[in-house]
């Protein structure tokens, strides 16, 4: 990891570690712990999407669907079949991995808009299946009575335990991803992003890497989905529809498409917007997302966090000199 | 004559109704600088693309060191020891100069997702080795002082040199250079000629060169083949080709007189 990343990671750990302690002591915002748990779960999805979109340059509008596959695997196996939650989570990962591979191999031959359309189509299929397979999924009225998360005999029950579990996972995934993008594999991603033909001529197996990063992002989404299922203990197909896939793209774009920290910050920001600050707008909150997307795409395509970080870095250099 | 490193046997490539290559049969001996010349549209770049696997020939076969390579995807051909540059510079502009050359080391390194994600000791050692070797190639082409610059910020001449360094980092036995002097000034072209000769002499790499700059071609190459409307018009040493009547008629004639 680069020195800069180490410093940021230290600040990140401090903030994440102290956040619940501070927030819990202030009554008006004590429920922010709950919002942050959701933000952490969604961050796992957006980190994966950041690797896929920002680094390897492949778009996916199916992340919510992959999250849904993981979530429903966990939900169905624990409710209908009484499986232990940790085993159900792993089965979810296997199922999602296989499905993502099957979808990825043909669709990643497509580029740009066509890839977006293919993944969008897949996402809609998953959404329809979740709605229609009523016996298994509970259909539109949802799947209730999912057990909490247990690891062996140890049950994760208090919000604090959930918070630290989720953000511990985010920190681990973050470290893994930071290392990954600064390695030969990260360079292969960037090369594919910049010029597939040249990457291939330099010996990079382009289609293999595209499928692998697609599967990796799907696995992260599936893992997040399982956490979501056990945390909320209720699932509804609406949480895994197209709108959510678009939201994940937006989360990555707000922070900075090729910036892993930006993906997490963007996710936290948008989660607070949708769960807290824009709640009063009800259905109209979508308008705000559209506006944000428009402003980012037109004026700050490199993303908010990237812009602010570059400004700070420049200022730091000036002051230091 | 030295053994043949690359052999084309009646290679043809059609684009719709256009025959870009027609029954090209030709062999490149190991250890030479072989130039391919010919007017625009003669099929030079098409030939490169067939050899490097950007697309397969419509018919015919291509052998690299005795192994049939036509129809293989280009990363597999690269793995056998064929590397190339592109007519319109194809650098990774989202990466630094050094990282571009490091990418060239891709197939010489092994670390997988887990080794990279957890920075295992084996991966760290390998990464040090990648950096060391990449710097050697930057040093070889004379770009070592620019290693931290974004690749896209270099002037065109240096971008073309960097592309050669990246191709060399893959440790090819055959290097295809597609118009390396295009857009370079006289001084830069001279330096390029030196570099191409050093690639053959120091690294022992066979070079296949598509080029319009006749001075460069005549000075640096051991052998020249002339393509005309997708067929081989003539081949031989530079002076043989220069004095070939057919060549003078269709190609050099208009340029030389």
C-alpha cells in the first residue's frame, strides 16, 4: 500500500471505530448507527463495482441482482430449510459466482452501451424471478422471518456488533482492493480499460480478466446481500431492482469512478441521503439522484472525492514548500 | 541462411470485397531486421494484424518458430514471443511511463488475485523484480528519467519509444514495429534507427518493420520485402530492392525521382 493510502486508512479506521461511540451518546442521531450499517453493506457492493467500472472499465447494471441472489439464498435456505446462516451465506456466494460466470462470459464480449443493456436485462430477469417464484421467495409481499446472523454459537445481535462486523468486512475488502489495484492485476485492469487491443497484444488475457473482475464484483454484492438479509430479517424484491443497480453506479460515480475511497464515501453519502435527509421527499427523491448524476457527469466526471483530494494535496504541497 | 523464425504460407485476408492480402508466401530469418514497404493500402498493417492475432487470415497459414499461430488470440501469440507496436500509438494513457512498461512484464509474472490482494511475500518479491526489469528497458530506450510521468503527457516521439520499451519488456523473439518513425523529425528518426539496430544486436530480437521513411528502411534493415496490392512484388537486400525495376516502376520511381 502506498503511504498516502496508509494515512487515509488510519483516518478511516479512527472515524469508523469512533463513530458509533459518539453517535450513541447523542439521542437525536443515535439511529445513525443503523444507517451506517446499511452504508457499510452497500459499500461492499460499490467497492466491487468500482473495481469493475473504474479500473477495468466494464459497466454493470446488475449489481443489485447479484446482491439479491445472495440475499435470497440466505433468506430461503435459513427460513424454508433451517440451514445455519453462515452456511447459507457461503452457498449464496457459490450460486452467485456460478451465475455471474455464466452471465459474464457471453455478455462481456459486448462493449459500452451494449454491455449495459445485457446486464440490465439480466437484472430484470432476476427481479421478475424474485417476484414470481412466490412459493420460494414470498413474491412481492416479501420473505419474512429470516434468522439473524450467527457464526457457530455466537449470534450477532446488537447494533454495535453488526456495525463493527460490517465495517470490519468493509475495511478488509478495502485493503484487499487497494492492494489489488496496485499490482500486476490492477495494471491489467487499467490496460483493458485504456486499450483492449494493446493489452491483449502485450499478453493480457483480456476476456479472462474481464470475467474474473465481473465475478469478483458479483461475489462482493452477494456477500453484501446475505449480510443485508440477516440484518433486516426481511426481504422484498423491490430492494434488488433496477433502481438499486443504478444507485450503486451513482454511488461509485459521486465519489470518483476510479477511486476506491471515493466509492465508500459516495456510498455513505447517498445512503444518508436516501435513508435520512431525503426521506421527506418520498417518491420524488429519484429526482434528486437524477440531478446529482447530471451534475457529476457534466461538471465533475472525476468525482467529488477525487477533486477534493487533489485540491487538498496541491494545497499541502504549497504549504509544505 | 539462418533458420526461419516466421513463415507465411499463401496467406490471404479479405475485407468484404477487398483483398487486403493475396497469397502472401514469405519467410523471415531469425536475427534480421526485415522491412516491409509498399504504397498505402498495400496490406502492410493487415499483415501485422494477421501475424499478431488481431484478426485471423481468411486463408493460409502462419508459423512462428515452427508453431502454427494463425487464428490464435493475440495474447497467446504474445506468449509465444511475438510483440508489437501500433501505427497509432496505443499506450495506456491512464498509467505512468513506468507502469506501461511494467504491464509488458505481465506474462513474465504469476501472482494471482489472492497473492495480489493480500500482498503475499511472493507477490512483493515479484513486484520488485517487475519494477527492476521495467527500469532496465526504460534505460535501454533512454526514458528512465520520465518514469513517473503520465504516459499521455510525453511528446509523440517519446510515446513511440515508450511503446517499443513496453513491447520489449514482454521479452519477444520477434518484434513488429508499425510505422515507428511516423510523425517523428529527422533527429528523432535517427535515434530510432540506432535503437532498432541495438534491439537486434544487444537483445538479439528479430525485427519486422513497416515503414514509409525510406532512409530509415535502407539504413537499418538487412532485408526488404515490397508489398503491392496485397502481393509480394519483390524481396531482397535493400540495394537489390532499390534496383529492382518493378519496384522502381510502381513505388520508388515516383518517390525517388
